[in-house]
């Protein structure tokens, strides 16, 4: 007689919510057309769905641990859904966002395809390492949700730049309009290169912190608290642009830190670089 398998309902539904957000992001990005204003709204909505998928991705694991319902099925299902939301959806979003880029269409397509493959490799490696004793404090390589957040932050930042370019703001200086116009162009032209870089970072052995676990489980020093307050103040000043700045900082601080320590010997002595053990 076959054995009936039972699966945890709530964690599974949260994980499938992650996949739903990824599919919704692809659906909205696919509707981009010649109408610039409508296209920007669709791309921003697609980006918000990717961030919503990150919320579901964080909740399903937490709920599974709180209810003691962790299973191999849940781990595999989580990675399959992550491929959609943090692999395919960001790559397709980048392709649609950079339609007017100076890069050839084939180059944009190639970068998007490379990003998807690196995301799949990153998730497959995580699945094979999941049985090891892990404190859930660090990741080897840029996590796929963080990589997706970098890509999704560009349409959100574009929305902030468009508001700065609002023609109804008569008090906006002409020099300020030129700067915001330059930012608008820079976002479109730089995203392919940024996507290529974070695709490579996903398959490295660089050490990235598990932000949520460290925020919950560790006490903050006075300097760290000041940094958090400073970040909140900047968020009020630059608005949605803080999402782009924070995501890029998280993604690129790890590879840039060894270079900084190399050129500043005193800093290297005080904070020797840490390396993740090879898999």
C-alpha cells in the first residue's frame, strides 16, 4: 500500500506566493510598449512584485522553522520558485528596461541569459550545501534575492528621477533638470553592466551576510546604530533612490572591500579579510 505523503500547508503556500509574484512580474514587464509613461509604470509594478516575492521568500523559511515543519520538499520547492522570481523575472525585467540602451539587443539578451544561468547555478549550489552545519549568518556568493533586488531597484529609482523631472515643478533649476536627466540616462545605460557584474558575483565564493538573521540575533554597536540612523535620514532625503543605493552597496561592498584593504595597509591590519571556506 503506497505511503501517503503530507506537506506543510502554510510554508508551502508562502513559497508558492513567491512563484506567483515572479510570474506577475514577468506578466507586467511583458506588457511594455511604446507608451513611455505606461511602460515605466508597468516596469515599476514588475519590480515591486519581485520585492514582494522576497517577502514571501523570507516568510516561508521563518514560518517553517517556527512551526517545526522544515522538509526536503520545502527546500526544493523554495529553490524552484526562486528560479522564477529571482532568476527569470529580473532578467526579463532588465531586458525590457534596457530596450533603449546603447548596447545591441543581442548583448542585452546574452547578459539576461547569463544572469538566469548564474542564478540557477547559485541556487543549485545552495541546495547541495544545505545539509551542512550552517549558522545561517553568511552566504557564499551573492544570494539570488539580493541580486534580483539590485535589478528591480532600477525601475523604482527611475520613478523617483521622473518625479524630479516633473515639468510642474517651476522652482526646479535648469542645472538640476540636467542632472536628473543625466541620471535617467545613466540608469538605463548602466543596468546591463550591473546585471553582468551581479551575475558573476552570484557564482563566486565571496562572503555575504545574512542580513535578517544578523539583525535579529546580534546586538548592535554604537557605530552600527549611528549608521542605521544615518541611512534612515538619507532615505528621507533621496526617497526611492535609497533602494538602489542600499542594494548596490550590499552587492558590491564584498568585492570592493579587499581592494580597499589592499590600498590601505592600516585598515587591513585592523580588519583582516575573511574568506569563506571552499565548497
